[in-house]
């Protein structure tokens, strides 16, 4: 029976976060490792990777064949946003210990709140394609 391998691409610094796996809108289970293998009959399937927050997911249509290695990889789209959050967190920590002069305080607050609003709009816009997915087949040896 063919095997579908699902792999998560994540940074070594990011914690391992569980994801929910659905096949043709039926819940299969919770993916807690970076790599899982699923035996499926040959055919076409819609694989949905979902965050624990039910609004964030991605669906990939796959065609599972025999005698090939079927691999679905997924990763998040958040690398740039994560870097900006680090800058904002550092700014918040600095602000706890130091009072910023008048124009810099206003600039920081505007950046911080504006960034948060932009991030929320971005998250809402990509909620149905939250993960970057890629399906590939390789010939078995």
C-alpha cells in the first residue's frame, strides 16, 4: 500500500507545535512530530493541515501513486513577521526600564500598534492558506 509522508519544515529555534491532519475533511489525528507516515490506498485526496487554532489551515490536493515516494511538506509563512515581533518585543522590554524622549515614544507606539494591526489583517487574509505546502513524488529505489 502506498505511503504518504507529511513533513514539517520549521526553524530549529521554533518549538514543536502540534497540528491537526484531515484527509477529505475527515479528522485523522494530531501530528506531534516533524514527520509522519500514513498508509493510504492509491488515489486522489485533499489533505488539510490545520493549526490548533481552527481558523488557520491549508489544503493540498494530492495524487497518491504506488511505487513512488509521496511527500507533502509544509511550513509557515511567518519568518519576516517573527523577526519584526522580536524587534517589537525588544522595544517593549527597553521601554519597561527606560523612558523614551517625546518624539521617540510616539514613533515607537505608532510603529508597535500599526504593526499589530497590519499583522492581524495579514493573518485574516491568509487564514485559509496559512501554511506553505508542497507535494512531490520521487521514484522508489
